[in-house]
């Protein structure tokens, strides 16, 4: 299979088809698992990105309806993007408030992704014009904020819950993108420290799956830690290679506005920055999922040589 049939040229976006909800009944889950599937109109042997949403103050961004700026870019450039509505979504809060694991459902969030992969055939057949076009062996995960924590677990990071070490590693996932993800736990001293004690136990030393960590150099998450923006680079700093770190200049927690178009909680709104995140993450995943493809090297060189770079990349 050639990479040209699997991932469209980054300069030539395709029209995007988006279908939702695909509803999956999961035994023991308090509500059905609903997902949105977005894909390019054309192409075969398409790789998959599982996207884990964050939280935030908006009602619908933390659901299958969020992250349109990234989802549309990824799908237009040759990826099938699958977005679950996790149980943490504000759209479900009235239905699951008393369910086990509430209100943060950190374990369920990761399990949602494994359920999706277990039933990828079913999802593919449910979406019009998609059957037979997915390469089930090429799967990546991406997550923003709390979704970055979820993705870290799927990529191999460990946590401790009630004294028991927990691994939610998903071996079918071959690469990841962590967007403004939480960092180490021993520096968590903000108001969220007691609300999410599992965050304080994360161990990145076992996160061996290749990943790109994206961090904003103005993303100061004081509700978690007073460590400053460097905290969001921890999944790169503390994990073994192969890893890459993209530090975005002037970026806050929304990385220019990836959670949605024109959303109020974006403090660093920049369509150019969002476009750069789409372009760089697409190139990274393209090269990771298709060995021999040089898209990542090409965009890295362009970033380094440009007159007004949006950020810098380092790797190990």
C-alpha cells in the first residue's frame, strides 16, 4: 500500500463527510457510547485517529460535537477521525451524576477507546460511504487537556488507584498526540489536587508508544500546579523515546482555539496557530503510521527555517 492512497497530500484537502451519532451499547456503561465519525470523501486504506475531548466551561465542546477545527483538518487530509462522548461530558452530567466513577470517569474514558476499536468493523459499516476504506492496523490517539491524560494512559502511562497500579495500555494504538496534556503528579498543588487524586500518581516512564507532545509556552494551569507552562511538557520530558515535543509560542491552553470555532474560553485565539497545529500533527501521524513517509521531516524543516515560526520542535 502506498502512502499516497492512504493519506492525501497535506496541500490538497478533500471534502469531509461527518456522520453522527453512531450509537454503541456497552454493557455496564450507564448510557450508550455515542461517536461522531469524520472522513475524507475519497481515498482508501485510511488511518484512524481516536480523539479524546477535554472539559472546559462550554456545554457541547466536551462531546462528539467539539474540536471541529482539528477534526475537519485531519479528515480533509486523509484520516478517519472518531470522537466519543465520554461520560465526563457536560451533555451527560444530569444522567450520570450518581454512576460509579463520577464525576471524572478517568478509567471509563480510556475504556471508551478500546470499545471503539473492538467494534471498528461495526462503526465502519454504519457510516455511509465508509465501508471498506479504513486501514484497521493504523490507529492513533489524540487528546486535549483531560483527553491528553486519557491518551497518555492508552499510550502506556501508569497510574495508581487505591494502592493498585493500573495499566490501560492499548496495543492497537501505534502513535499519539498529546495536546496541552497534564504533566507529573508530584507538583500538583492547586485546587484540583484533591478532586483528581489519580492525576498525582501518573508515571510516564512506561509510556513507550511514539507520541508528539504539544504544549503552549503560555499555558499556565494554576488550578493544577504552580510549576508553570513547563508542566505540559512532562509527558515528553519524563517518557522514554521515541517522542517529539512541539512548543507553541504565545499559546495558552486552547492552543489557538482547537476546541471549537470562535469559542469564548479561547484566551489565545489564532486561526494561524490552529492551522499550524493541524498541519504539524497531521504530518507527524502520517510519518508515524506510514514508515518511510517524510511529511514530518518536511514540516519540521519548514518550521525551523521560516522567518516567523509558530513554535519549535525537539525530539528524542
